[in-house]
C-alpha cells in the first residue's frame, strides 16, 4: 500500500469521531487529537535498528491510534521487516471502538501484533526511580505519545502513585512522560508532544531531575503558532515535540527545529550545543537561532543570581478581590499607596493615576511593606507585546510622606538598598539581552519570580555601577543596551 494510505484512513475515522464528541467534553478530560502531519513528523524522528527481530512499541493514552499508525507505517515504509508488537493504553470507552478498528486494520495490512489495555496507564504499574540499567516490569523500544493535558489534585491516585516527581497539584502530561521514561529500554527513544511549561521553574524541578537522571534530549521541535497544533482545537498552550534517548551519554548537539504551524511550513533546523540547551540548573532553553545561542552564552557567563546577592524578586502581596474591605478609591487619613501594574509607565512608577482602589487603609502588617526603593516588574503581558519584562523604578524619595506602601499581586518587586541599585536592576531587566533570555527560557506571558531569581546576573556591585551610568539618562531600552554591552560581552 502506498505511503500514508493507512494513516489517511485512520485520520478520516478519527476526524469523524472528534466531530461526534462535544469540544467541552474533550477539554474536560484534556483530550486533544494530534493532526495527521504532526503524527508523521513525530514518527519520522525515531531511529530504526533494522537488526532487531522484534520492536516493541508503546502508545499510552493512545486515543484513536493515530500516532501508532504513523509510527508503524514509518517503520514498514523505511524497510523494517521484523515483528512489530504494539501496546496501547486507553480508558475512554467512547474511543475504544475507533482504536480497535484502526489497530485491526494495521494488523491486517502491515502484520503487527497489538494489545489494547483498558486500564489507567499511570496507576496500573509501580513507578520507581530505578537505576538506568535496571528494568521496569515492562519496557519498550519505541514510545510515542500525545498525553492528556489536565491538571489534577495532589491527592489524585495518579499523583500519589508518582509522588517522587510531583510538586503540588501536577499535570497529567508530565506524569505520562515520566512513566514513559520508566518504561523505556536503555539506549532507546521516546517522542512526545507536550506543553513547554516543564522546561523551567520550581514546580517541575523534581520531574526535570528525574528526566535528566535517566535520559538526554536529542531533538526539540517548536511551533510558532499556539492555536494551530491540534486539528479543530483551540489549545492556547505553548507546545513542543520532544525526543529523548535513555542513556548517560550526552550528545554534542540538540537538533532544534521550528515551524509556523502543524502543517510544518517553513520548517527550520538548527543544531545547538547540548550544554546551551540544558543549563547546569537543568532549565531547558528552546533555542532556534545563532542569535539566541549568543544571548544564552552571554547571560550564562555571569556567576551570580539575584538570590545570591540578596535581591530576591517577590510577588505583590494584595489580592484585591479578596481584600475589598481595606481598599479605598481616594486618600483617607492613615491610608497608603497601593501599586498596580498600570502604575508602571515608561520605566517609572506613577501614582496616583485616578483609578479605583489606589489606596489601602489598614494596620495589618501582612498587607503592608516598607516604603523603600524598589524595581517593579509586571507579572503579566500579552503575547503580542514587544517586551516580556516591563519594569518601573520606584524611589521612596518620590513618596516620602508614607511609612508603608502595598503592592497588588499582578506585579513583582525587588527591594533595593539604594536608588542606584534600582536603576542598575532596571538596566538589567529592561535590556534586550535579558528580555530575550527570559523569552527563550519561558514561553508564557507570565513573569515568574522563581525563574528571575535563578537567572545568571552580574554581581551586586556591577549592578550598582550600571545604575550609576543610567541615572540622569532617559530610561530607554537603547540606553540600557549600551550599558549592558559594556559590562556583559
């Protein structure tokens, strides 16, 4: 049968099934079906050992079997003539008949053996951080997957059974990936399509430690558009395709690729040094150009962090809809400034601006903070905005009549012991260099204080010197870039 004919048939059956299930119901289970071209691309990433008489494949959470079909068709069209044994996990009774139909057709035309397991993939086996070459109860040569994207409670059975990689309330997608690593044979490969949220931050630290204790990354594909990855779905999630190899031997490069959407138009490839993609702190950087690699090299050459220099970024303390009783629209005796992201304008903090709830009237110490010098950073920006890091310098001398101030929780702040430190931090975070670094690190529109605190930065004294250079100049990105370029080469 000509290439992709089986996949075309499986896709047509899948499309009909998807149309029959309301989108709200699919979303409730985190169920989004892979596009045909994405399935073909994912299958093509696998290396094939033609010497093996049997290849054992796993598709956990297999849905209609589209990924399995693409992988089997890739193996046969590439010339693999050995036995192919497939295990599919699927618990949704609505999709089982479609999956069985597609697997039966694969068995008939391409001579595979298959088993469909109607049980919970995550809770049906023991998850342990085994040594690399100790075997799990079952292991596979190739694992492919599009796991469910669904947050579960920390007390859910899946979270309890995999507590070693969980922090707080986990998302099913990275539990599926961790269990896939557990089930992968040594020196073999896994390809998953997943969100990119796992690549940084404290929330996924345990999972990243587990991943890099067992595997290396060989390939990463990034989509330029968030809303064109899954056919017929509006999934506004930064999504990536990840290929892992279960080995201790690091490759020299990670093969990065990117495309504008799931039709893989304008497909671009770029090899990036492994140590640039996987940082010493086990953050993963999705690099797609020489310019981005240069940004990482420059920033990663710095030896300090905000944490090490006692310049820790924190999140604003007031959740306004929960504290309405202490908020005021105008100045009253004993009230203090309450600062929001809309007070950050053109590099400075302007207050008041005639908006609601700009004052707080309370003596509760947990609602107040010292009136000192700060750098404020917006926590949220839109995808379309030019900059992710948007900062404003707050100087206590501009508001000297107040002993305290307060901050709404949609801004982050760094407490500074002198104005020149606030200016220096502005140089840092308002520069093109650090904005680019953060965009590579984190694809979301939220500025995460944990990630900022762990970014490599110059020493506090250097930051102070940069601030002295900026004082008296316009607070522009261009001026910040000129100063940064003199200190960080």
